[in-house]
C-alpha cells in the first residue's frame, strides 16, 4: 500500500514553551475549549491565511484528534513551512494530559 510522506508529530509533553500553537478546528470547537496561547485559524482558511503562520519557530498544529491537523501540516510543509508539527492525539490528548484550557462560550472548557 502507498503511504505518503511521514508527518512529524509531537506529544503534549514535548511541546516547547516557545512553540506557536495553531488550532485548526471549527469555531464551535474552538469556543468550547482551547489551549490558552493557541491561535485559531480554521482548516479551510489556512490557504488564504498562510502568511499569518510564522516561519521562524516551531508551529504545532492541533485539531480534535490529529487527522485534520495532519492534513494541514502536510499542506504547510508542501508550501515551505518546514517547522510545522502535528500534535499527536490533538486536543483530546491535551485535555487528558491535564494541560490548561480556556473557553469562549462561558462554559467549562471542554473538547468537542
């Protein structure tokens, strides 16, 4: 079976303090709960907003479980953003690891 290029991944515990966290989930998922320092750019907006993504530091891309973010990492790398990494397990792993979260909808932070 053909497998595409390997997508680099990082675990929650291995994210460096200076990493740029790019959350590519939809607006309702973001509002329910996200990493406090994350930047929200929904997956479908990435091509139009690629210039907003830094090239000078690691960019950790996150979605709910890692599927959409892996696609975004592949796209970004194909477009010269070599320092992009997929968060293994996505926000579900972030939450399970007890990492801080914040919400935008007034409820307790949670992963949709």
